[in-house]
C-alpha cells in the first residue's frame, strides 16, 4: 500500500469543504481533509448568519440531502426570522443569526468525530495529475495520494486584505492565505480571475446607544433549517438603523481613498452586496441606507454592522460610523476591509462539478466564483456525493433546475459562467413556487436515501411527514368543520368549503401555526404543505407543466464530441457548445449564443 494513500482528498475546511468531506466519509470512503489552519474550520468570516433570501432554500436543500449546515445553524442559533413573511411562500426564506464561535466549535467537533475523515493542518502547494487524471496533492511538507480531489479553497488563493492605502497578503479575518495553489491551477490549464468582496467593521456592544435603533425580534418556534430539529429559542435581538446625509457627505469627500480609486483592487466586486461607498455613488438620490446591527456571539462584545462594508481608511471609517444615530460614541474593534482573491472559470466544470480536463478533480465553493456560505455548502455536498459515486463506479448525479435551487445554482455556473461573485436569489429560479423552502425534504430526501446519506432518523421523519400530508388532505375533505377553519382565519364562512377558504386566504407563518391546532397529532410542516398546495393549486399546475417540458429536454443526452461536424449548426453555436460541452439538450438551450434553431438541430441530431 502506498504511504499517505486515501480514497479522496478535500482541500479546505470551509462550508464547501465540510459538506464535501462529510458526504465522502459518511459514505464510507477514507477521506483526508487539509486545511491551511484548523482554527478556520467552518469559520463565519463575514456575516454571523446562515440563510437569507434564497440562501435559506439552499440550506434546507443541503439538509435534505443529509448535509450538516442546517443542523449546525439550529444548534447555534441566536435568532431566527422568516424573511418576506408578508409575501407568498415561493419567496419566503429563513435567516438565522448564529453564534459564530459556537458554530466553528460545533463543526470542528463534527469533523473530528466523523469516522473515515482525517483532519490535517497543511497548506497545499500543488495538485498532481497524470494522463488527465488527478492522483494526489503536494503540501509544503508531504505528498498525499487519492483518485479524487475536491478543491474547496474559498477566498484564500493569493488573497489580499485592503483597508485604505494598506494592502496585506492575508486571508479572511487575518488568517494565513494560500500562496502556491493558484500557480498549480494555472499550470494545469485553468483560467484564473480575480474577484473582490468586503466586510464591515465590528463594533463594541457597550459603546452603542440602542435606544436610537429599532429592535428586530425573532420569530418564535415556527421554522427550523433542519428537519431533525424540534425547537429553538431566540436569545438575542438584532437592531435596525440608517445612515444619514452627514454619513453620505463624509463618504463622498473620501471617495478618492477607496481601494478601487487607489488602484489597489482590480477584481470584480459583488453586485448584490455593494460597499457603502458604492451605494452612495450608485444610488445618489437616496437620503439614507438601512443597516442591521447583529451580534457575533453570546460571549463576545463584537457586533457586525451589516450593510456598511467599506475599504476606506481606518480613521475615515470611524468618522463614517460615528456619524450614524446611535453610533456617536462607538468603539471599533475590527476595521472593515475589502478582500481580493483568485477563482476559476466555472464553465470548465461539468454539472457534476468535476473538471472537464482532469478526471477525479472536483471544485466547490467560492473557488467557482460564488459568494456566500450557503452557495458553498450546496456545491460542497454535490461535489462530495459525486466524488463518492465516482469512487463506487456509479453514475454521477446532475441536479436539475426543475427540482432544486442547487440545480439552478450549478447550472448557472457551469453553463453561463459568472464575471462577478454569484449570489443565489429566488428570481433566478423559473419554478420557485414548486421549489419552496418548506418542501426541500420532499424533493431531495429521496436522493439522500438513494445515495446512502439519509440517517434512520431522517428517513423516519420523511416517511412520517408523508403520512401526515395524506391525513391532512383526508381531514380537509371529510372531517374538518369549515366553521372551525374560518374562525381561525378570521373569514366569513358563507357557503365556502374548507378548501375554498384556504384557497382565498393568504396564510402567514403565524396563521399556519394557528390552523395546525385543528390538525391534532399532525406535524406543522405537513399541514403547511397541504395548505400551500391548495392555496396555489392553479399556479402549481401551470408550473408543473412547464417543469415536465423542461425535464423532457434535460433527459435528452448529448454525446457529440465536436459540434463543428453537426450539419445545420451555426458556427457561433458550435464554438460555444464545444467550450461548454453540455450534457443535455436542456443545458445546451441555456448557453448564450445558442438560439432555438440551433436547439432544433441538436434535437434532430439526438433523435437520429
């Protein structure tokens, strides 16, 4: 046996690396996880929260597949809120404020106690390949071998921290950066690009005048990320505040001192998470911008100022923050900063997240150009599952746009690519009413069962929910007095049936909790699912028809090796198809430069 031989190696122990490593190890594969520092395992380097708009969907989907991020969030929650609760269920997303230090400790403990998973602190210097197959990695001290390697290096590749005129070669939160892996990827033929993101200052709790801010309380006991979590308790409030004209004037006067103006940043920034200086410039007509003040943990004074990230010099930052009502005397504990880093072009990957050039080499997380913990975790579990299936000689899984937000995320990356940090949003999904957060388990737990990542408890919960859904549907049609339902909903009974009452009533999360009292013994998620399907029955029927048509195209496999040989295909389309190498007609139809006529040519080619 070769020394230092493993079945799989995971580079990085962030949110992508954690899910990839756990998926492999839990499926019984001897897995080595290498981290540049064991102190940054699952570290929430930016905002101390999990979930958010569309991101909550991803967390629930990872949980449904047997991942850990949802359970970790529930176990370290400080406050949970359902975003967009006044809107329809398609766009409602759970967001949890978590204890960042507790979250790190929890994840580190989970990894340390997982059979088949071996943690090691080391910096990876290069990836080793032979005959277009990955064979292992070389660290600064040793060489490790494996037929599968998953790169989950986050934002650490030649990362640089910028505050004002100061540029430091560091990773997030001043962790050590990766200095050599970028060069190895370039030598292997991967195209690298520079992306940029940022983070706000951390301020001391005792220096804030909370009386001048608006309290943001959590929602009590309605939802959790993990289907195995029975309850939670909100522990700490968050707060809402606003910038003002003085704040904006200070920023305008110092725009020449931002990292980009000084030429210290060249990478593409995050469109949907702009710095406060970008907001002032892009939305010059706005008199104020809101921000949220969030606790970083129960046992720390540090608080995170969400919405006011900046790369201005430290002394200017202090003036900016102190110009805000409630912040007049605040003490900054950690300065805000911008961070720039290397990442790859994700169109070099298949939808399984395996490289098109090197068999057994997978990529997941911010190395693929995404932003956010949740997007990283989603890619991590997909890469882990597919690496395990490859080791087992089984067909890898492609998650479709029609069955998951994970499928939308990955398809966008590998088909369209991204020229800025990619963020998941509900508007990216064509079938968002079908792909709700509350039915993630119904959609994806069967996949977890099939690949062997569903625990007995998860399977039991899944089966019980299915039974409760059947019972709830039966009770609505045969046993429930419509007057009872109407009374709870505050509706005039008239001659309406219970089903008709539900269809005409927009139910809030609190309404669901009230109505569930009628369904004694049935779990709230099951009742919620039945009510939503009744309420939006017409819309769901239309979306289901569209999903079936899309599924037909997704099931038409493409095996063409050179599209320039396909008669009737335009030159531009052939060039784009040769670059992306889509797996299906459906994926080909979403490539920029491939028009409907080209798709028809491909369909005819497949039929022949």
